[in-house]
C-alpha cells in the first residue's frame, strides 16, 4: 500500500471514518504535536488521553480545523479534509464533516438566544429552504430535552442541560465525527454519567464517530473502544481501551493509572515517578 492510499477497515474494506496521518505542529521551540497518527472507524469511539501539555487538545483543534498543522493530514471517509477554504458553501461543507463540543458550553452559546432559536439558526445556515420545526423537536428529544427547554436561554439551564444543547447543536449539521474536548469535565459526577449515557445512545442510533479528548481515564474506560496515550506531543501507546488500561506497556500510561486517587494512594510517590520519566 502506498502512502497515498487511504487506510481502511479490514473487516469491510471501506475507508476509516477518520484518519490522522503524521500530524506535526510547533509553537516557537515547542513541538506541541509530534508525528501523531490514528484512525477511527465508522461508529467508533476513540479516546485521546494525557496530562495538560500532552498535545491532545492541539491535535483535536487540528482535526476540527481550528489549528493548521505544519505537516501531516486529516482524512474523513478516505478523502483529505480541506484546509482553510474560500467560499461559504465550501466552509459549510467542511464544518459538516467534523463538529466539536467544548468543556464549557456557556462560552459557545449566545446567552441572549433561546435554545430553539439557536438550533433553528444552525439548521437554517446549513440546510436553507426547509421547515426546521420537526428537526428541532427531534434534536431536543434526542438529547433528552423537552419543550420547556426550547424557550429557555442558556443562563436558565443547568450545566448538564447546557451541554445537551451544545451536543444537539453539533448534531444538527449531521457530522461524521464529533470531537468532545473535556466535554464532561466541568459537570458533577452524576450529570457526567447522564451525558455519557446519552452519547452512547446517540452513537448506537446514528453511527457517528466520537473522538474524546480527556485526562479522565474513567471517562475513557466507560465510553471508548480504542485509546491513544499522548505525552509531550507524541503518541506513546495505543490500542483497545480495555487492554491498554488493564496491561499498560508504557511507563507513562502506568503513571496515569497510578495517579488516580484511591485508598493507599501516595501523591509524593507519583510525583517522584513523574520526575523519573
């Protein structure tokens, strides 16, 4: 296979939903992303984990298109994802490939705009000339929000409800891939579980692919099929989530697991192990 041939799912022979090849990104003397590659099959869920500064968020921003890579490429359904495009139609088509849900939905929602109006605005932008009432109701139902939430403004909603709105708005454009950057990190544990269960149901219903960017191994363990562990911009370990977390091969992955507080946990020992890496 040549370097220009899209990798495919060996079970079906079709291109992967998302393929990241050799991404590199530097900021001055800092190599934020260093030759990062991974694949995501249709309907799959991949976790990219690492501590702050590992390069996981920069990688996600390149996939979405918020950052430009110095080298490498991103493919969606076997086709290179275009860079900065000219023309409204091309920009909208690019946005429909990959959508992102951020950690704090309040920052990405217009505080003056009710939920239904925000969804209608997104639908009208991407699918003009349609009656979007039924689709708005479908999206609200899909994320577990009812008619009362439709008229509410973001400040009138709980954190979990706002995150559901953010998910609904991302799903409105019918993306192939949804990137979730620490999307449940700011929520209470019980609300986290609700959102993660919601996302699992949506994936089963739609076949959408998820790219979870997180430092939380509990989230990765519960909602991803595959895992990529990053440190200092590079991938140090990858594979099936349960296998990697049960028997990590790289010392850094073991350190991440050992850093999770539990009875007998010794933070000083963890700090010493981190300095030794």
